[in-house]
C-alpha cells in the first residue's frame, strides 16, 4: 500500500502558532523533509519530535523529489516542512507535490501559518481581491515585472529580504508613483513584529535611513481607475 505526503506549515515566528495536528503528523511520519535541518531541529526539540530528518531544499529538490516519491510509493509517510510558513509558497515543495500527484500518490496539505495573509490583512489596504507576487526577479525581467505590477488594479504582495528592501521600495515608487499607499510588515508574530504604513515614497525614504532585520512582506495598493471622462478632458485641454 502506498504511503502519503503531508505538507506541514510551521510557525513564521511565534512557536505557539504550531498546531496540535501538525505536531502529531510530524511525530508519526517515517521521515521529515526539512529545508534546513538545523533550523527545523529547534522546532522539533520544542515539541519533542524525534522523527528522522533529511534535507530537501531549492538546491537539491530537482534530484530528491523522485527518490522521495519512490519511498512514498513503497508505503512510507513523509512530512515536508520549510524553515517557516507553508512549503511551496516561495519555499521548496511544489516539485515534490507535483511528482506525487503525477504518480497518483496521496498528498495532504495542512492549513497553517504563512506570512502572506497576516501582512495583507494588517496593512489596512483592500484585501477582498489581491495578487501574490512572491519574490521579484533579481535581474532579468525585473523592470518588466515592476511595470506590470504598477498597472495591477488589485492589492499586490511582495516578499523581500531586509538587505534589498530600500532598493525595492525605491523601484516600486518609481514604477507605481511615490504617492501609492503601501505597508511594510516585518517579523510577523515575533517579538519585534511591526508594520510601517505610508506612501511608497515615504517608506523608501524611511528604510533608506533605517535598515531593518528579519523577514519582510511589502503590501502595495492597486492602481486606482481614472475618473470617468479624464481622458476626454485631457484631450480637450490639449486642443
């Protein structure tokens, strides 16, 4: 009988956000795939989880997904965790999930923590409809993607590292305009959880002088529709 892949979210900050079911799944699995076994070891010790761990990260997931699926097909129960949050959301996980689905193996994703939703709701920006961008391209295609996002009418969410935050905010201000409303959320659910709200220009200036630490989520207001008749009035003014 084939086994099963569990995709298990882990806290993005406060370890109290770990669910009892996630702990149970990790304890009962045959093996845990961890993005960084040293990081996950802290969580496992906290909850007295002694299941063996092996590394599964972005540098080896191309080569490890098939062998892991072989183990699941042979009857093992495998649990996948990332360093924080839900695997597959800007973290390793998609390739293994796809491999298992392709083979007809059972996959179950537990509900749980992710930095995306708390930041979106806490931003105070419209969240009834939104776009999750994840990390922006670092080089090729970055300017094109920024221009596309600038025209996006829905609120959009970007992940960023603290080292690149000031640069990214300045580029967003250039693409979207410095007066576009935004929020920068850092260290969600941790001791120094903070949200800075303002325009992209204000936030770019602030973080150029105050480099943050920790995990960063940027939430940007969508482009507002021009008032009806704006194009016609502009055309008449130019006659």
